[in-house]
C-alpha cells in the first residue's frame, strides 16, 4: 500500500495530500475489517449451533411414532393458539368422534380453549360407550 500511496502523495498538490493519506488509511482499514469479519464467521461456523439455536430447531420424530399422531399433536397446538382454528377445524372433528352432543370448553380471549378444557372434552368422549 505504501508503494502505491507515496508516489501519489508526492505527485499531488499539498492541498490534496491529506485526502490521499485518508483514502489510503480507509483502504487499509476496509481490508482489515473484511479479514476480521471472515475470521469471525469462520470461527462461529466451526463452533456449531448455539444452545438457543438447537432448542429452537424442530426435533425429528422418533421412528416408532405414527404420522397421524404427529398431525394430531400439531392440531392441538394450533387449536390452543387460535380460536378460529379450534372452532373451524378441531371442534367439528371432536364432535364427529362423539355419539352425543359435547359441552364446548370455555375459550380464552382470542385463543382456543385451555389444555385442561380440551382434556375434559376428550375425557367425555372416552367415557362414552
């Protein structure tokens, strides 16, 4: 860098010499920052995923678990979060499993019923002959 900057520094007028020195320093700083960023990203990639990233990743299902059970577990999670999903998807399915009318569990504000409410409905379905 010095071999390129010194001739330009000597050749330009004195008013432009500060600009040449600043441009050379900025170029050196930019290259240094790029190398530092590369070293940091390669170090992080070599370290693997953090515990937080590993916890957020969806775990692979066990080989013996049927996919219908996994779908049902996903439906329950969705019904607990969304009142609309509960009313339009899960509640009609639960009513179809029952031979008599079921008591609808109380809904939470903007969400589906609580897990305890769903347990009660499922227990009512299981008690039926």
